């Protein structure tokens, strides 16, 4: 490339002849001019020399891709032996995909064009691997050797930097990539070289005024595995709305190939992070692809999770099977949060409608306890009351806004779960035998109905409709499983009503994720209560900053508090679940032994939920507002504390331990992906239904649902509904029958 702009303009005039206007429009990788000559407008690109990893082949590549519908018409280019390399193409007006995305334009429809462009490249065979030289020849004789050399060079570069937390994370990613490469050497050795475009960011695709997609730059190509291009694209687009239709076009790939794509996604993001680290553009902790709420580091963790665990059902499957969900994956604010919009936005939605749900007050009760973890309560004086129900609900979270939202949403959930607030037209009364003749029906026994219920299949019960999210089919299920509290107008109640799976959120998908997480949490809590064989987690092994801060608040409170964290994930459902117990060693009163639970694919989110819930339970006890506290007070305070500790010694035992770093964690950037991960675990554990009942009240217009998984356990103090699965686990563990 020439050094002087006047020399460049003279060179352009020499090549195009009569030139009326010349405008420099880009000077990033290449220097690009918009040129008007002889009543036509051209794009004149002076090509730069690039790094050893990327040779600029644009002047040669047009010959090989001239058949592609996504390439601009080339009207002139340099020969290989010319000192100045250039390309002249027609100038086309339009907007890049990144510009359209910034304008909130839906770009999903262009994903098929990108797919077809990659297929065009895939058809072109090259000779050798790695950066391509003249004649599309690479220097390496195998793809494995090239990747090996790339990672070796990357490590050498990283070793020139001063030790920092960012460098440590980069080396951890490098180690993962190197280990994966070595473990899958046979695959990488067998790759046949094809043309791979490696500049697939959204700014490299132009949508013309006639709505045609064109590729802007053709300068960055390697010879190697065609799956690398897919991995590079999904590396930064994962979790975006356009990701799902794109990746669905590759649903025909073998599981091994899908895993390889996620490996390449990690490799691509590693390369971007390395560039950011060496050029001090920004902190790699905060750096994210444009428009994606997930950072590059979070995306690396996500692709590791996807690589390590193959889904039976994809997110796209659930969208296509359940059209009412629409194509909205519910992108989260960040991977450490669970909501798809900020707490402030949600608060602006629920505060104006809280009175419609009978909510009269939302007090801040944080100051009642010296722990200082934020806590709010929600008061519904007109809540439907039955035995052991109450009118005061609590909200947890890491900020005031999160806690306040949580408290209000809890009140809205309970309002919508009351039968009186549900359309009576959607409830039918019939016998199981008669209903089964004309509809799909879930037998009450599938919900672990106790034998004492004495259910007869010809007796009249109330039923309401649910959809099975695995199949999209509708089922009638006992109304007893849906409403809280439940007072049947016809028939009877077979077992205690429950709130497990009740969830509200900004979208139905967000509700599904929260509801299923609670189902899994309560299942694990029930198994923990029955099996009593789960390890505690040493507090010092938890180094995550936000978690460590919450633990520090609890341990440094004015009260002398004992904190016990237990990892209680079910043996067959591989979703992180924790229980947290806070014991007040000053009061030595059973009333001040508080507990909390949390479940989530991301173990940090699961544990934070459990910590916040335990702290909330404690401050709620101090407030004395909940009506259910009296029954616990009457029951527990009759027992000396030493007897209480002996009776419940498992809860305080820390003999069996598991380091926090040994607990698996799965990071996803959308609520749909969280749900998909959990749903796949439910399926592999042998459950064939995830049922959804829409409880959204038309007055509120805020989504509320109930998620039910027939056959899982439901935690309760009495544990009257115990399934065969729990009994089998107990027998396997203790070699005797469960007596309950």
C-alpha cells in the first residue's frame, strides 16, 4: 500500500481513466475509495498486507467465488506480480447487518443467505491448511498441525504479558482448547481442506436497497475445516434472536460435528479476546459483541457448556413445537442474572398493577437484621386463606429493585393461582374414565398421590387444561395440582395443594425457566430430606466475588451466625441445586435456624438464590409478619435446642464435603437456553412431560404460569406424596424400604 494519499489518488486515476469524484470512505484494514468515473460509481480498494495468520487474498479470491450470488461484481483487480494489490468493484448502496441491528431491524431472514454463502465457500477445495497464499495454498499438511501451531504461538504471545486476572483466564481458555485438540486429534487429522471465510462479523455483510445480501470484504480466508466458519459466526451471535434460525440450518450435523462447532466458537472468541488484551482496547471482562448482552468470556463459558453436553431437544425445537411462545428466546441481562429485562423495567410494569392483585404494601425489612442483605415483603390482606396459607409474601435479590420486584411478583403469582381469579369456564368436572375417552388425561397417580387418597377412576374430579412442552399436546390435569389454595366446587381434594412451579415473569419463556428451576429445586430438596446423604461446600472454596461478599455479610453480622451450604442436586437431574442453612449461635432457638434453596444451570446463580432466600427467611422470622411462623414456633419451641440439634443432626453435619470448584456449572445467555438445558435433564432422567398451565390474569396482563413435571418429588414438611423414584433411591442407598 502507498504511503501518500496523493499517490493513491494518482494511482486510481491511472487505473480508471477519467475520474470525476474521489472520496476516501474507509481506512481500517484496507484503504477504500468511492470513485465516480465515466458516469459510474466504483469501490476502489487498496489492499493491505496482513499478519502471518491472515494473508490478503482478495484480489485472487474473486476468481474462485465469481459463481456466488453474494459477491459484488468485480470490474478490475491487480495481478499477483503487481507491487500494489487492489480490487475494483461496483459501488452498491445499502446498510450493513450491524447497522440494521442498531436500528432494531429483524435480521433473521438474512441467515439463510449467510448459510448459502458459507456453502459456496465450502465447495471450493484448497491445497494445504492455514493462511492461504497464491493459488489458494496453505503451508501446513494437516489441520491438526496448523491448530497446534496456532495455539503454541498464542501461548508464546500470552507469556510475554505481566500476570493479571485477565491473563489467567486467557490461559485457562488456552488450556481447554489445547486439551480438546489433543483429545480429538483423530477428527482434526482427518479434515479435508476447503475455503474458510474467517471474517463473518455483521459489519461485513451489506443489505442493498433491493434487499440483497452481499459480502463486503473477501480478504480473510484460511484453508481448513468448513465448520470453523460456522463456529466463528455462532461464537459471537449465540443468544441473539438471529442465532436460532441460523444454527437450526445445521441441525442435520452429527453430534460430534456440533461439538466441534462450539470448539471453534471458543477458539474464535479466544482470538478476539487476545487481540483486545494486546491492544488494550477495553477490559476483556466487559468486552462483548455488539448487541449481545453476554460478554466474550461469558460466551466462551456458554459454548463450553454446549460442547460438553449434547441436547436431545434444541431451543428451536421448543419454539417450533409450541407456537404460542413465538420466536423470542428471552435474552438475559447477563449470564449472572435470571431476568430478560432490568429490574427497573419490570418494576415499572408491576407497580402500577399491584393493587389489582390486592397488594397494599411493599415494606423494606432489610434493617430488621444485622446481616444487611436486602429484603422486601408484599402484603395482600385479601389473599384467599386456608389452613397454613398466609397473606404476607417475601422477595429476594441482590439489589433493592430486584427484591422489590421479587416481592410484588410473588404476590401476583399467588393472586393468579387462586381459583377465584381463574376463569371457571376453563375448569371441567368429570371422571377420569369418561374424560380419557375423548381427551389426553394425566392420571392423579402421576403426581405421587398417596395410597390413602383412595382415588377411584369413576369419581368426579375437577380438571383443567395444560400443554406438554415436549410435544405441544394438550392434557387435562387435576385442578388439585394447579390452584393454591384449592377448594373444589365439585369432587374433592386428593392431596395437599402446592405452589411448586408457580412462576411470573416478563415473558412466558422467562416464566418457564423460573418455574422449571423451582420444580427441580423442590425435587432436590425433597430428596435431600429423605436421603440425607449430600455433601456440604467449604465456604473458603467459594471465590466468586459476589458470592463471597454475601457470605461475608452473613458471617460478619452482629449476631454469631453459623452458615452451612450443601450441594443437593438430584442423582439423575444434573442441574446445580444448593441448600443454605443459617443458625443463630447466640439465640440457640429453632425459630432462628433459617433455610433457603436455589436451582439454576449456572451454579453461581443457584447458590446466590439459596443464600438470599436463607437471609430472607431469617429477616422474615424477625419481622414476625407471616402467619405460618406461629405453627413453627409452637412446634419447635417445645423442644430443647440440644434435642432439636440431635433430631436434625444431618442438617448441621459437615463430615462429607465437596469443593465448590468441583461442582459443574452451565452458562447460557437466554432464558430459553436455560429452560432447554433443564428440560433435557428432565427428559434424560426419564420424565416425558413438562406441563404448562397459563394462569395469566387478563386484568394484570403480566405472564403467570405453573410448571408441573409428573413424577418428580415435591418438598413439604410432611412429605405425604412420595414417588417410586425417591423410594428406589432410598433403597439403593440404605438397602431397605423407605418407611413413609
